[in-house]
């Protein structure tokens, strides 16, 4: 009998509401979403800045992207600090 066939070896455990695994899953999904948002904003900011330097795009696009990236990173850091305090 291998690990998959072992009774009770479900990996994550029970994901019913209110369980520790459920809150860990929600936290992990939030981490993935924040990371994806920051990566997309960073790519947009760099692309906008390079485009503005080459005079292929309006500089306002790069500025907006950098502002949104800064706001997202600030909120991300605050949420991590709040989570560790609780």
C-alpha cells in the first residue's frame, strides 16, 4: 500500500469551514492573488517606463502603473504585518 492508498492520508486534511486548513487555504490564495497583482503591475510599470523613454507611449501610463504598484505593495505589507500580529 503506497502513500495515496493509506487511509487517512488526505494531505490537506478536512477543509470544512472553521478548520485550520481552511483558513490556511484562504491565506495562501490571498498570497497568490497579491503576488500575481504585483507582478502584473510591475511588468506594466516597467513596460510603460521603457515605452515612455522610447517615446512610444505616454508617460502617464508608466506613472499610473508605478503608483498602483506602490499602493498594492503597501497594502500587501500591511496585510502581512496584520496577519502576523494576530
